[in-house]
C-alpha cells in the first residue's frame, strides 16, 4: 500500500470511529461535504487508481473461462465507468488507452463483442456509445446501435418463450425477465443510445421498462426482491436498481410521463437504505439481515445513487450527503495495495434460499466491485 493509501486508510478508520471528529482532521469539513477529502481519499485519486488498474488488465469472463467467450457485463460496467471518469477529468491519455482496448474488437477480436440476446450481453453497447460520444468515431455508433436495437427486435426462432412474445407485444424488450439486475443492464444501453443519438425512443424504452420493474418488484419498504419468486433483499441486486434509476433520472426528460413514478420509487428506496446503513458507511449482502456480511459492490452502487441524488437536488443534501460521504469513506479501507476492492459478492443467480446468499463467495478485485468505485468517482466530480 502506497503512502497516500496508508494515510487515507488510517483517516478513514478514524473518521468512521465514534471517538474521532472529522472536523479535527479535515479543517472542519461538514459531514455532508462531497468536495473536500482526506489525502489519498479524493475521487480524483481513487478513480485514477481504479481506472489504471482496469486498463492494465486483460479481458476475462467470470462465467465461461474457456472459448467460445465474449465480454460480460462486469467488464462492461467497469469500462463504462473508466470512460466517464476519464472524460470528466479530461484525461486524454486514459481515454486513449480505453479506446485502444476496443480497437481489436473491430478486427481480430470481434468475437468478443456479445450478441444482443440477453440483458447481460446487450449492456455492452454502453461502452461503444460512450466512446462515440467522446470521439465521434462512427464505428462505435454503429456497434452500439446494433446492440441497442437488437434488444428490441422481434423474438424469433424455435426457442422463443411465450413470455418473450408477450413482452414484445406490449412494447417491451423480449429480454425482460423481471430480475432486479436487469434495470441497470437494459437501462444503461438504451440510455446511452439516447445520449449518443438524441432519439427519444431509446430513453422512452428504458422508462417504460423501469415502470414495469417498479410495479412488479418494489416492496412497500422501497427495496426490491431479487425476483418475484425470491423474497430476499440482495445487496448488489438492489444496487443495480438504485444505479439504474439514478442513471435514468439523469437524462430522462422532465416531461416524460413515467418520470414521476420513477422518481417516487427512487426516493422511497433511498429513504429505506438510510435505515440499514452501518456505522462504517457500508451495507450488507442481504440489506435487512444484521448477521449478513459487509458487501462492497452494493455499497458502491448505493453510494453512487445517493451522490447523484444530492448533486441533482433530488435528495436532501444534509441527510443524504452525509450518508454518501460516509459510504465513500467506508469503501476505501477495503481497497488493497493492488488497487483491488475486497468483499465483493461473486456473480449470483437467483435462488429462494436465504443461506445461499450468506454463502456466496467473497471476491477480491472482482469487477462487480471495481465498477461502482468509478461510478462514484465520476458522480462526486460532476
């Protein structure tokens, strides 16, 4: 661990302890302040470290370690986060490296681009769309649109389920499956298509899909079951919902008829998350289970959602700014000397079994956890 990391680690522990006042170490910085940070803890420093770690890493697939394989969503989400961070910090060298990572996908490594046949694959479109927004290279736009439009293509073939056909007939994507993870995966690619083209059909798709998931999965307490038949408040699953709603609200036009319901669902969720935040700023693997282990990917996603809400005036700055600050500082001690965050839940399918979630492997450096750090760094700097 380098000197700055050691200093930040020590300060984070002190700040989060009951015996230490943040004001004494931060020149009377307010508890809700999202601009001033201890040395080594700033979003500029942490974001740079995590982004540099990413660009130095090879492509890999958690779920299919041998060919045939393609890039999967944890890498997509980290790549997207690194691009937004690099753009916001005007880091042209980092942008160049992130674009160079994509270049072989136009030729020798084209098989790594996923097919738009599942939400976890189609979300990859968020990356070429962001590269197009930054560079205006039409090759990226073409790749992104193939994925975004493919997500809403009419279902065909012998293996198409009746449910996929029903969803399509209602104007929804046939990839709809009512898992909470989907509301980042579907939202991200359609929203990025809107940001890249200005075509309202893309953001309207995302909003309509989000309303379905809110209607189906959000519980009276504001949290979300993993799926209709899995009544557990899984941390990262809820994090995908929180991040998806936040991203959507950033770009959803004010006059969109679905915006009030999405905002209501978002605020309801944020209010309940406050009740379950631990004293060190983190949240649990199962949000409402005190015995569950601390999980950092969900914590990062909740922090991103709160930071975004405070920055855009959707949430009370004093209350939620303090929670967001505590969450950011609470994550930093989990980053090791290799710039990898630990206590990240492995890739997780749904299962109606409480113990299943308790027993999930706790990974180090898993991109499910690296990505939210970059999202938070970007959000803090906006």
